[in-house]
């Protein structure tokens, strides 16, 4: 499969789509819970689905409907997950207040970090040695895996939950989006394996909750999703709006850039997944088939 596009949400199914035609090519039943986040391994072999307390790993290349591995250890919803570059280990965040690091080959917890409040997202720094996570109390934390401790704690706004974080693929920038619709940007520098952060800007991206922030792989664009029913794309040069994507009828929960940053996939509570052409702000394809809200999507077209 040259292009892998998957979506999931509250209807307890994971659907794979033919990106160009909009045809659903495969459906996997995820019967024990909703799916909160999807992630594809870099080699396109596996799809991980974060649900209630568990992460299930499914084989993409084989028609097996059952998970090949299950990661169990969280005690509440798993809110996000991220794979190390070679997919040898995985980081997860959860409403149980923890960030965990797992060995993918033998699904055991290798590290456990406590936020003491619901954690909304975790991402892996491109250096593969640090994790960045955010929580409902308004903290952004950086965890050094070598030193096995939190090295930075940022509080963009007191008592305002940070819903999402994204780190640039070259490690130069950290972005966070919060429940007031504000986006915060820091420059990241690494000197002698020590990360330092310098505030760059803060701007109001949406008038309501931000549900996701995501930097494109070329670091030139930032996508924000919101409860205001829109997604927006911003230039990372001066953080001016490049486009506002209007058409969804409910909360837009998740998004994924194409490899060339020309297209964006969005997932929405209105049951639909959309593929947008960012040069025209038009919907190229709408993927119909979910019968409840879609809250996550994953795309690999490399």
C-alpha cells in the first residue's frame, strides 16, 4: 500500500480508506472501547490504536482482524501515542496522569512519568532522547530519557489546560495549543545535549478550544484543529493564516499532513473524514462510513 489512510472514533471501528477514491477498503472492529488516537509505524507495517486503558497493535499488511499485540498498564483513557524512529519503543499518555514508555517487541513498561493530572498528549523529540508532554492543568513538560527525569516545565497560562503539543522534525521549534484557543511557540536549541527553550510568539488561533496542533514535516506549516468546527493552517514564518478550512459541522479533533504538505486530512465529530487541498481550501474527498464521531486519523503517503 503506497498510501495508508485510517480513521477511528466512537463507533468502535477502525477504517482504512483508498485515499483517491474514498472507498473504505477494510474495517477492523475495536469492540472494547472508542479509539482516541491512531499512529502508523514508519515502515507501514503496523497501526496502533489508543483506546480505553489499552493500546492495540494491528498488522496493516495482513488481513488479520485481531491485534497482534496489546499494551496494558494504563488505568484510564490513552490519549496519544508516538513511535520511536525505528518503532522499537513507544510513548503513550493517559488521563490516568502518566506518560509511559514501552518496548514494542516485548510490550512492557520501561519508563513511567507522573504528571499527577490527566495528560493530553506526548510527542518524541527528533533526537529520540526526550519526550514532550502536556496536561489538563496547563503544564508542558520535557522528559530526558537518559537522565530519567523532567528537565523543563512550562506553564503557558495558569490553570488553562494544554490540549496538544507538536515538535518540529528538525527539533527547532515546539508548539502548544490550549483550551482558550491560544497557540504558544518556543524556539528549541540543543547545546551539548542540553535543550534550551526561548519564547517566540503567542497568538489566538481560535475563539474556542484547540483540539490539536501539528507541524508539517517540512516545518513550514502549522495546522490547528478546534471545537469551532474549523481547521486552520498557518505559516511558521510569521504565523499568519494561510487558510481556514470550513465545511465540518462539529468539533474537528485531529489532522494529518500529506508528506508534501499540500494536503491535510481532518477527523470530525460530524462522522466524516475530509481530505483538503490546501492551495484551494477545498475538500478533495469526503470519507463516509463511520456512524459516530471520528476523533482520530492517520496518514502515511511517503
